[in-house]
C-alpha cells in the first residue's frame, strides 16, 4: 500500500475556495485538487471531526461575509459566486447561520466602515 500525504484543514479550505472560484464546489473537484481520492478525503475529514459539507458551509459563510462587507456585488451575484442555486436559498442559509439577513449584514458593515472613516478624520482646529 502506498503512503498518501493527507492535506491539512487549511489546504482543504483553500481547495474549496479555489473550487468555488471555478464554479464547482463538489467534493470530487476538491479531492482532486488535494491529490487524493474522494472517499479518502471524506475519511480524513471525519477523523478531523468534520465533514465536507460542514467545511464547505464554513468556507461559504466566511466568503459571504467578506463579499458582503468588502465588495459592491449584489446579493444575487454573491449567491451565484458561492454556488447557491438562487439568492433566496443563500439568504435563508446566511440568516440561519448568522442570525441576520444578508442585506442587513451588508448595511451594518457599510455603516461600520463609515463610522471608522469619520473617526479617522482630524478635527478642525479654529485659531482665534
């Protein structure tokens, strides 16, 4: 039996991100990117206490937060990029996991950036 080098959880996450960017978040593509078989990846993730589905959900949520907070992409574009069938399924999943609707999250992130920008400005000094 040959020895197989198993990927770290970070390597699997990176492969999932790459898969999402290419429009295919299937386990087969991720396993191929990690240079191991699909079943080997499933067993490896199981030993790490997770599953492909859980790791995919984690990566999608992380990317969704980044995209909503740091880009001008519309909700439907974010949903499509992350591999959801439509914006409503993305919204339901995001709201279930984050306890806030994605449009509200985006608004909160933009408001936070605006507040930070206001705090960075120097106060006007008027000489008398």
